[in-house]
């Protein structure tokens, strides 16, 4: 196999710029969609079900796109780029339409379209890194995506703080600032993807690989057969990572669904019904707080590369999960606005690890001709806990957590501690454990 050429820092940055737009959109979903549902009249225990769009579309779209992109080669576009482009167009159209939601179910329907576009664009990006970079540059490649995750979501969350100060009043059923945030997201989504496509060429297949692609059977159910075959042959380390992800991603959805409500109660003593103005201030402030954890993410992302090389990806992820857990445990106890930034800093460090470091534990055990489908399967490990959370957490919140969003954040902290313990059980191939 030919050795892949080393890319410069700026080349790796350019190829990942598209991740910025994708993550701006995810940032809006994390911090703006729940308040929009509240403005449109959703009750607290409806919120988890209304957020089913993200995990379900991820479960259906990402493995399928991964399997298809492994078998794709378009001479004037490449292997992964056609999916970047289709996903970005779909995402941008949904972002443009979302603020015009006149009912709860219209917003929920548009969220399904938005998530389908985001997942179509995002899945090939993981495989894109594995395609283009050799083993030594995998850490910087995956952590560059953590950097742009932090940067994109920071802009999304800061827009939720700044735009309400600029765009006052309401337009239709929603505050005017919602329009500004989502329109900016549409521009970022398509613009950043086009930048990466223009600046980065994919590595073409060899004549032998191209002949093998053309000889592949292309039946209607072939991608599904490929997904099930890959699951059957999945490396043991991926099964171990799946257990970590069960607790990790269940916890994160608990936080994202309840952070604004928790801040409204702990700092403002408000709910959407009792004091709508104070609740809107809480949403705005939570946007700023969530913006800060994403600032922390892009500030520490590259530092984690050095730690992973020195100490191992596994140890880095354990420490980062524990820091995030401490932040979540402190978050709902805080009654002063400014102190929220200190609590959420731990999650910012954990988020930087979650978006890149786990891939380093498994990527070397994945055959290169199956990068796409296995990156899609890793996403299945993310979205299945989210689906479970959306289906079960309304009951958990009502029955065990007193329907209190502050208790939901505490519960998330406990789950991250369990995830850290499960990470200790992962048996990483010694050949790859320390990336030197």
C-alpha cells in the first residue's frame, strides 16, 4: 500500500472547515430547539420524544451513507464529497425554514429534515480523516474536528445571547432572534462545506480498487447487507466502546434537554409559564454558558493530542469524562450566573475528548476499505443511547427525578462517572495504545 503524503497543519484545517458549519447547526439543535418547543407550547415530558429526530435519523442515515460512500467514486467530486454536498444543501434549506414553524409539529417535522441533512454531511467526515491521513496524523485530524465542533457550537450559542439583544420582539410564532440565528446557520452550513470541497482533493482509488468498485454488486439491499456484515465482523474494542457510549451519550442528552430549564430554576427561579421574560433571559444566558464550554473545547482540543500521544487515548478519555461529570454535578447547585462558567468548563474539556479521542482507540483496528461503514456503526453506538434516552427519560424524570430539570443534570453527572469506569475496561491493542 502506498504511504499517504503528510499534510500540513493548514491543509488539515482546510479539509475540516466543513465540520464547522455542521456543528453550528448541531449547536442550534442543542441550545435553541428545546426553547422553541417551549415557546410553541410543549410540556416538559414531551421534550424527549420531540428530540427523537436526531438519534433516529443518525441511526438510519449514518451507517447507510457510510456503506454507500465506501463504494462510491465520482471522478469530478470524489468518494465522500458527494455526501457532504447533498447533506449541506438539505441542512441549509431546513435551517432557513425552521423559524417559520407555526406549530409544535411543524417544528418537529423540520427537525427531522435538518437532522437527516446534518447526518448525511457529518458521517463521511470521520472516514474522510481516515482516508486522507496516515496513522501519525490521525490524532491531529480527529482533534481538528473537535476544534471545529467547539468553534461552530460556540458561534451558535453566542448567537443565542447576542441576537436577542439586537433583534427584538417576535415574528410570527417565535422571537425574531430565532430567524437571525437559523439564517446564519444556513449560510455557515453550505459555505463551510463548499470551502472544504474546493481546498481538498480526495485520494483517487488505484486502478485495481476502481475495478473492484465497478465489479461490486449494487442491489437495493446491498448497503444493508454490508452494514450487518460489518457488525458481525466488528473488532472487540468497538463493542467495549459501545458500553462507554451507552452512558456517555444518554448523559449528554439529559444535559442538552434540561440545561436552560435548570438555569431558569436555579438562577432565575422562573419557568416558561410563571415568568416568560425571565425564562427567555435564562435561555439567552444558557446559550452564553454553552458557548463557553465550546470555547474551552476548541482551546484544549489540540492539547489533548499531545496527552494522547504521551499517556494513551484511553487514559485521556477517562480523565476528561470525570472532569465533565464534576461539572454536571455542580451545575444545578449554582445560583449565581457567573459561577456557571466554572462548572461547565469541565464539560468543555470532556466534550473535546468525546468528539475525537475515542476514534483513536478504534481506528487502527478498522480495515481501510470499511472506514465509512464502521464510522457509521460508531455513530449507531451514539444514537441508540439517545433513542433510549428519548423513549425512557420522560418516565425517569417524572417517576424518580421529581420532574425537576436540575435533578436531570445531576443524573447526567452520575452517568458520566459510570462511563469513565467503563472506559477503564476497554482493552486497546497495545500496538496502538500510545500514539508515538
